[in-house]
C-alpha cells in the first residue's frame, strides 16, 4: 500500500510539474545597468578618448510574487542600487505589477509598474520614495525558468538630492522561476 501511494504521489507530482502552469508562485531576480551622457564628450571630435555614454549605476533586484493568470502577475521586490556617479546607495522595497501584452508559446512582451520606499538601514543609504515603469521581453521555454530582458525608468525621491528626484533609465537582464 505504501509503495502504491508513493508511486501515485510521484506520478501526480511529475504530471503537475511537467505541464505549463498559468498561475502560481514566482521568484525573480535581475541585474540592471544605467548609463548617463558624458559631459566631457565633444561631438565629431575624433581621438579625444571620450565616449558618449558613461556607466552611471547598477541595480540588483529580487522578489517573490504570484502569477494570477497568463497575463497578470504581482510581486514584492527588494533591491540594492549603487549610483556611482553621485555616490548614492539605496535599498528599494516595492510592489511590482506586470501585465503581459502579448503572450504565446515562445515569448511574452510586457509592461510593468512599481511603487515603494527606500530603506535607510545606515547613514550610507538614502531614504525616500521609489517608483518606476518599464517594458520587457520574457522567453517562454515551457520550463520553470525564463530569461527576461527589460528597459525600465526609475525615479527615486530623495530629499537631499538636487530637485529631489534621481531619475534613471536602465537596461536589465534577469530570470523568473515559476
């Protein structure tokens, strides 16, 4: 009897995990890079050894969420942001809502929006509000993990920063586990 129950459990588990699921828990992680215009770059001046864009920031993000159907998912995310150009560090904690505009067997094209706060665990970090939105492409290989490419706009409202806002546009790559 135990062998039969064990075999039945393993068979059901195998069938449940081998099918593409439309809803369930998700885990995501991504790495973003931000570039800014180089103030020392002179247009049409060859051999000045300056580039049009300079590296400005790196963002590391991770989160847990739930996919409600094939088009909608929500997650709670945390990040670690390093703005090297301004020597600012931030820890955003935010809620993200993603809507898949186009979904088929091979890929999904999505839009997303985020809103949350910046934590200040020590004097090295800034306190404030965070929000952002973006677009992205997610490969759907039918397995539990999918690669994600994204283009996001981020705004951090920081009291001691010029004009109170630190805006950036980032290119990101990451993955989702479903």
